[in-house]
C-alpha cells in the first residue's frame, strides 16, 4: 500500500513538473522587428504573442500622411500650400505641444523655422547660401507667435509662413507606436526610430533597457559608433540631437545644421550632442534641439528650472577635447 502511495506521489510530481515546464514554454517571447521609415531605420522589440509589424507600419503610414513635408498630400504639406482643411489629431497634437515648448524655450524651438532651414539647405527644399538681406526677409515670416490653431484650422499671419515638424515629429512617431503597443496591453518594449527611443518595462534579460550615447565623432558617414556612455532606463522617452555629423563647409567655414529661429543663422555653440530624457519622446526630441540652439549655459539653466527633464551634453573644450555635463537626475541612469 505504501509503495502504491509513493508511486502516486511520484507520478503527481512528474505531472506537475511537466505542467510547469509546459506553462513556462507557453509564456510570451520577445519579438524584434526592423524596417525603414521617414528616411531612417526603426527597430522595435516587444514582448507579445504575435507579429505586429503590419499594424505598426500602417500606423506609421498614417503618421506620414499627416506630418511628412516630403509627402505632397500630407496634412502639413497642404497647410504649407495654404489649402483650407481641418487638420487631423496627429497634426494638432504635434502643433499644440510644439507651441508649448516654443514658449517654454523662448523661441529656441520653433516649427516655423522651415523657410530658414530651406534657405540654408537643411530643410525639405534645396536652398542656396543666404545673404543677410535674405535672412532679414525670412525672419519676417518666422516666429511661432505668427501662427495658431483655431477649431483644427491653421491660421497664419502671413501666407508665406511654412511649418516643419522635423525637430519633433520623429520623437512623436515613437510615442505613437508606443501608445499602439500600450493599447495591445504590452508591458515590455523598446521603440527606436532613428535613435529616438521610448522604453517600457524590462528587456528580454529582465533588466532595464540599455541605451548608448555615441561619441560625437566628426564622421559624416556615421561609420564610427563608439559609445560615450550607456544609460539604463525604463518607462521614459529619450532623444539626441547633434551637430557633429550634419554640417557643410562654405568658404572654409563650417556650418552646423541647427538653425537659431531667432537670428536666422546656424548656431556656433560648443555643444556637440544633446541627449534628453523626458516622460515622452516628443518632448525629449524638441528639447534636445532647443538645447543645441540655446548653448550649454542656457540649457543648463533650463534643466535646473525644470527638474523633471534630464540631459547629458557632450561639448568641445577650449582645446577641442570632449567634455561632458549632465544633470543631477541623469546620474541614476548612467550604467555603472
């Protein structure tokens, strides 16, 4: 009788072990998908039972149809042609947040910079090297105070005003994909579109997500990807803006691709790259650009006044050496 009981107990243990192993094998695994969008590469890793690439790319296409200046039929292209239309929610969310950040940064960030960017050859239209008269003329149709949104329609003080969300849209697109994953009930993911990132939960190793900040090497082909530091983060957005790859020379002078909307000229600051952590990637993206415009001292002042924003700056010292400054709150994210 005792032998029978022992046998039944052993059988129970074996069946329980098999059941536990089967349940473990049924647990959802991480998917990783890649592709091209907005002229850059995206990589999305998430814990889920199925392939969401078709849904994600459909959402990104809808986003492109709203905010891409390279898409002639997009909402922003139609706004720039002064067509009468009620804009969609993508455009309105981007516009409204951009106006808030423009006010917060005193115009260092400005989505009306498009005519200036185009004139310098950094925008979505080819431009010639502008002279001071042209800059003065373009400043007359630049400035976030000269445009607003009323009942979904864009109202311009001058029909020549043009909008460009290039310094914020990529970050916003990361948020859009992240919200899609949220709606699916996905708790662990990383969305990376061209280096702008949102992370949530844990990575496949059950650790915080690790995001590298590249050294600002003067490398226009982006071949060198040496890391300056690694951040360990979760449930946040991150974006980086830099002047060390996007530039051109004219008459022996180097011009960065970041335009100061208030002066009309490319910035000449010591910051080489600006990495920002915020609650959402759209905010991080816009502020990373704004800090490049502000320069190190004013960016540092802004961060101290807004402790919910963390930033990591790499800048050029007096002898051309790399130097860093980061906010107090950034320390907790830097990998040991």
